[in-house]
C-alpha cells in the first residue's frame, strides 16, 4: 500500500519522513492541496531503481544488436580479453 503524506509533513516531520523512507524501503508520495506533487525516497532505494534502469537500457541495446544480426563476441573471447587486461 502506498505511503501518502501531505507536504506539510516535510517541514514539520522531516525526520519521521526520513525514517519511514529508510525503514519501509518504499517511496513516500507527497501531496499538495490534496493532489499528488512529488515522491520522496531514500538514496539507497533511488540507487537501486537507477541501477535497474541502466540494466534495462543495456538489455534493450543488446536485444537491438541481436535483432540486427550482430553476433557480438563469444564468451571464450571475452574472458580471454579480460584476462589479458588484468595481467
């Protein structure tokens, strides 16, 4: 169930809002004049969402390359190349 708070809570209960963000690990939806206005979340939650977004972008690029017929690099060649770089 979404956590919804009025914008006045940001000013009057900022510490409580922060605690909820960290303990529930969920975003808090902030309303202004009864309407949705913004979302507040912990840095950890944001970083996780950002990482997923970047992963989905890379997967989308890989799917486009696959659909275009690009064969890419084999696992064996990739590992060999990485080993050379680490030496």
